[in-house]
C-alpha cells in the first residue's frame, strides 16, 4: 500500500493558501458579472441535478482544488479500492462496498484474494430475494401458521442506521402489507416500545450482527426472544418446554451474520442466516444482506433498483474527469471549507420528510469514516480532518436552527436536497402544497447566497437599530441537489454520492476512512464497568474518582 501524500506539501495546497489570503467572497457580484456561472457549476449525476454555483468558489479555486485531487492521488486510490487492494490498512482488508452493487454480468469478473467476489455477492443476494419473496407471499409462516405482518430488525450502527433510513425514505414502495421496525438502543425502552403493540404470532425478527457478538444487538435479541416465548405461551400457541421454544425461534428469527455456530446456538437455523464479508464496513453495508428488512418490505425489484442507483454513481466516479466529477468536486469543496475557510460543521437539509433519517445516517458515514487524527501509515495528520454533519428536514429546520446559518458568526456549508414530484401530491384550497414546500427550498438557498443589504432593508421602511438586525450578509455557501422523485434508484444515488464525497476527503487528508478504532475503547471500558454497576467491589475500586462517584449515585437512587 502506497504511503499517503501530505497534501500540505503539494503545489496545489500552496496555491489554495495563496488564494485564501486574498479571498473575498461576493456571490452577488460573481453572479452579476458571470452569466455562465450556473452553466459551468451545475452538473448532472445520473438522476441528480447538482448546482454548485452558490458555493464560495471561483474558477481559479476550483482548478486548484482539482489539482489537489490529482496531486494526492484520488483517482488512483479509487481504482485501488475498486480492484480490491487492501486500502483498509489497520485491518489489512480490501474495501469493496462498491462490489455489492455490481451488476450480475459485470466484466471483468472481480476476484480478490482468490475469491470470486461477484459470485459471492450474487449468491447471497439471490438467497436474500428468495427468502424475501417467501415472507412477502405468505409462504413463510409463523409457528401458528399466520402470515408475517411485521419485521423487526435488531442491529446497531450500520446494521440499523442504513436500513431504518432507507425504510423511512421508501415507505411509499412498501407494497406487501408488511411493516418494518428497528431496534438498536440497549436502553430497554427501545425494544419495549417497538414491540408493545405487536402480535408474536405475526412478527419476524432479524438479528443483524456480522460476528453475532455485538453487545447491544445480542442483548436485544435475547430480550426479543423472551418476549416471543412469553407471548406465545400466554396465548397457548406453544408449550412451556425447550422443544416448543426452539421451534418458535426457528419460525420467528433469522440472522444476518457469518458466525453460523453462534447463530445456531441462539436457536436460529443457519440456513436462515445471510452473510456478508469483512470487506464491508457497517456504515457501507445497507446494500448488503443488512438490507434484508428492506427486501422484505419493498421486494426484489425495488431493492435491485436501489443497487442500480448506487452503481450509477460508482461508474460516474470511475469514468468522469475530476473537473466534472460530482462527488469529487463536493468533497473538494468540503476540504476548501474545512482547511482554508475554517468551517467545522456541515448541514444536510432534505426538503423531504421521507429523508428525516438521512442526516443521522450521514453522521455515521462521514464522522466515523473521517474522524481521524492519524494517517493510514500511522503518522499524525497534517491538517484538520472531518466535520460535524447534522441536519433536519425542511421546513422544520427553518423554524429551529436556520437563524444561526443565516446570521450567525460561523460558516456552515449546507446541502439542500429536494424532489420535483412528491410521494403524496396534496392541495390546500386549490394550491399545490408541494409547490409551496419547494418555494421554501429555493428561497432559503437564495437568501443564504445573496442576503439582504442595509439599503434594501431601509427601502422597505425599516429605520434605526432594526436595520442591522434585518440585514443578511449573504455569502453563506449551499449546494442544491434536485431529482425528479425519491425513487429507490435516486436514493441509492444519494447514498453513494456521500460515500464518495467522504472517500475523496479521506484520500486528500491521507486517512483510512474504513476503520473505526475510536468506537472500540468505549466498548471495552463498558465491559469492565458492567460488574461495578452490578455491585462488584473490586470493579468499583478499579474506577477513577468521577466514575466511582457516579456509580455511588446510581446505587443510591436505583429502586
């Protein structure tokens, strides 16, 4: 694996530093002086129309950013990823989430570490589809012979955030009368509330854990199993004996895991376990068997369409020159904002209630990937890395935090996402409600870009101190992403877009975007502290003073 290139030692970085020193953003002036700005900076990516023109970038800055991508080897590293080079250096693994959406007839066949990756992927996908078809059609029945009406996915992190986000986004495509729910938090409230109104006889649980050892997931799986047994026993559906309980688990639990021995020990038939590979990171896994709940809810055709959307973006990144490569350009703009303009956070603002979980999904994708302070060779980073991703759907956010974006002292780049055609076209007193919704989408990016001058405020009759309060500086950068409708393919395109934005930034910073060691320390300490919670005096004594005091508070107040 080649050593990372220090971006700060490239000529492009020097050029960008020089450009920053003389930089004075003026979106009003740039638009007035350059009628072709939108034409140059609005690009199409599959079904996505991406308008970059309201970003704080000139042609000269864009060209220097593209040169930075060239000098840090973005295209070369992407090619290495596609071919299966072990670019996940700390775990010595290939990074092949793009292989999950390669079409069945892709050429040449992808063979990595002696394995036919294409054959492996499509074998699992076909098994996934066959099982989903059985559940959707009613061929798969619960222990009392009733059709499944609810699927409960038990996972955490990438085994939860991806499926729940996609399910919420594509709910209009749920056509089999089967609802999905998602349990992730080890807080028992999560499982209790998600199962409170369910019928054990018509509920199917999916336990999603690659190793079948994840603390939160296995705890919730055992609680769900207890809930199933108690409910079925109370209704007389099963007897109070091990054989009946085992039969119930076999009818109501399946797994997404490769640890078949542990799956079997839990009581799940290994034939109903769907695997994935160590070259799939959790946050990149929604298009793997982790999407089983989605295949059940939406069917194989919709799931295939989702995969085709991912693949369209993969191909765009592979074949499009850097200067027209949408994910690369968006990643470069993020580098410009973080490393040269001092931005520390990035807002993602979908004007689509269906994408209510999309910002949360991106939080894991971007911050778990690029929240690193060492490069992939173990040396310290030479720049700031990562940014805090956050957001809420419009128009809700307008009545909450947009004030800070418009008139605060912090630079917060924002991505606005919207769709021309709504899933539910409704009218209010003869007016198209979706049109009113999109008017807000368009108005916000216009206001952020161009602001409102003191002269314009005074022309409206405002005087005195109120003038300053009602003045907007503008020059607040936004990217507008528009698509005809939120289809499975378009959703796949959106997810892959941000995957490759994240990849671009990680490559430029020289970091491994595919491990997450920062997640592990807290897990290890939790296992050490658990005995202290349960009253083990030695475990309590091993803790620091603050933790001991908090444990004492817990003991004193636990009823």
